[in-house]
C-alpha cells in the first residue's frame, strides 16, 4: 500500500467505547477525537488492549496517527488506523486548570442543543452528514440502570476467541497477556430534554462508565446493588452539579435507518462557570 492511501492526523482523544467481541480481532474498541481544527474522527477497528502498553492512549491526550478512510463505513468521520496504531505518537495531555478552559476551547466549538437538528444533520446524504457530535441537554431528568438482556458474551463466539488465543500462546505470540473483558451486566441511560422540550432516553456506551461499575463492584465486595448506586451517584448526583455535555455517536448498524441512531458515547463535565456582571 503506497503512502497516498493514508495521511497523518493529530487529534485529541475524547472517546473510547466499551470493548466488544470480534470474530476477526477478538476484541475491539471504537475511539473518537477532535483534530486541532475541530473535525471529529472515528477510529475503528482498534485492538486497544492487545496493543503494547506504551501505545495505550488516554482521554484528553493529543496523539498523531496514520489513518485511511474506512471504505466499508459511509459515515464521513470514519477512518481506519493504518498499521493498527503501531505508528502512534503522543504529544501531551490537556489539563483541567482554570475550570477546564483548554479542554473547553477544543471540545465546545460546535455544540448542539436541539436533538431534532442533530438527527436531521445525520440524515444528510453528503459530506456534511454528522455521526459524531457534542450535545448539551437542557435538562437531565433521570439516570436509569437496567439489567442487560444478556449478562455474558455469546458463548460460541467466546469459545472461538479463546481457542485462537490458546493457539497463539502455544506458538509464542503473547507478549501482551490479553484476557477478554467481561460483558457489563447492566445498561446505563440518561433521560433528558433538549431545548425544544423533546424527551429522550439514550444508552451510555462509554468505557469509563463500564470501568467505574467494575471498580465499584470490587470495592463493594461483589454487591451489584451497591455498585450500581455508586455509578448513579457519580453520573447523576455529581455530574448534575457540573456543566454536563454528552459526546454523541451513531453505530454503523443503525446510522442509516434508525429514527434516532445516536448513543451517548461519553460525557464532558467541566465545572459550572460563575456568572459575570455582564450575564
């Protein structure tokens, strides 16, 4: 493949979705971020937890990476990481000083508050179609936790993945001790209104909320009710005291036909700003 088929991009990492199983790659993570000029990029597929540890990128970290357009995905923001992130370089993180001011400057340049407008922009059939966005809910009504339809991964798919892993380990291919991440036994949703009063309930598929649940479950010594209560405490009680925004994204499967294809793929929660004399 010649160099004209890919380009090097610089972006601020904003989203890592919870890992999903893959028959080809074992486990995949979808990553999204913004370029310095405010463009969203979606990077998929990425075998994040199978990368060498020194290539594990973090949220709000600037990275450079070679990407090529994902020709199997018509969404304008979708790219494939060239060489599966082997060429990634790091350029520092954005801190939270001065009320997250530097993060605000990157993240909040184009914010939706009308869900109907966001969905309409997603239904465009040109290069201005939107499948990644920052959204400001006018009012958050509730935070719902419900049992997942399936508490564990598909056993046949998991068996095939473990079989392939055993073969690789047998022939010496396991410098990164990789183990499939457990499936979340619960689904988490925000219920909210937009600026027109439209009510929605959207699932959260961010890695952060999944990892928070597992951490809380460990501290609660396996008590799932306590762990769920701790997750709600953070995402509802604590976040609603801050200036809460949603990172919104669509899935490839639902992007073209669902009435509302968006999920919440991350949260942005800077502190609220104090009003000035001119506000």
